[in-house]
C-alpha cells in the first residue's frame, strides 16, 4: 500500500468500522500524528506572535498557544503499555543535542499546567506592605499579592518543540504506513458476510447529535 489514506471514502464504496487490535493500533497512530501536527501548527503560529513588538502583542495569545502545544504533545505519550509514544521513541530520533532533556522539561511544564501546585507560594507570593522604617509608628499598611509569571519560552525553545514534534510525526507515520498492511491482512481474513453486516463507518463531527 501507499501512504496513509486519510481522505474521505468513495461514497459508492461501503465502508465499515473495524474493531480489531491491529485497527486500534492504527487508529492510535493516526491520532498521535494529528496531535503532533497540531503542536507544529501551534509552534508556527507562536513564532509569528513572538516576532511582534511587545506593545502589539496580546500576552494571552502566545500563552494560550504554548499551553495548547504542551498539552497536545504530552497527550501523545500515553501511560498505558499498548498505546501512545514512549521515551524510547524520542531517544531514537535522528536529532542532535540534549533531546531527552528537553523532552522531559516539556513534560514537566505540561504537568505544571494541569496540576494545582502543592505549595501555593509557587504560583503567587503574599507580602505585608510596611510603613517606612523611619516613621515613629511602625505598622502593617496593607497586603500585597504578586502573581508569578508563567514560563513562556523564546523562539529557540518553540522551534525545538516544533522540530521534535515533526520528527516524531514522521517516525509515527512510517509505522502507521506499515500498520495499514497488517489491518488489511486482518480484514481480509474476516468473513465477507460479517463485514457487510457491520454498521457503516461514520466520523462524528462537533455538531453531530444523537437521534
């Protein structure tokens, strides 16, 4: 077979859903590629935002893009033994530099986004505003709250994440291409009568509702 067939099926050809282990693996690989493509798109857009002058930049936009990229990247590394990428997939990439160190840092940054800090002072500092020390009466004038700024990498870090996602997507696509042959072989072993009785394959869209 050729590359991955992600186009819409020919309406004249009935397409049915396959629920076999090999198809589950292929579906997982396809979803990983989709997530990694989203990471690359976020990084590309983020580089455009970082190139803007500070006064013309909405700080919410780059922070949102970076957060979305971190979450999508980490989602590719499932905790189960069967699905998802592993650290070994990162280790075998043809990239120079401290790739594993950067990967681990990205995963840690993602964890900070999704977990409330055990120590609240890591997210904000609370202080007491004191009266000037040269006053006769020293007292607490008020309370000050300083929010810690969230880490947003520079364009070099963004390019690193985009490059990492690109290589992982390429590696996964190669595996998925070979996996299609396994799915085809499994499908051809199934009873033709049972295949034609299966419900048609239909992808749900965000506005699809149950009848």
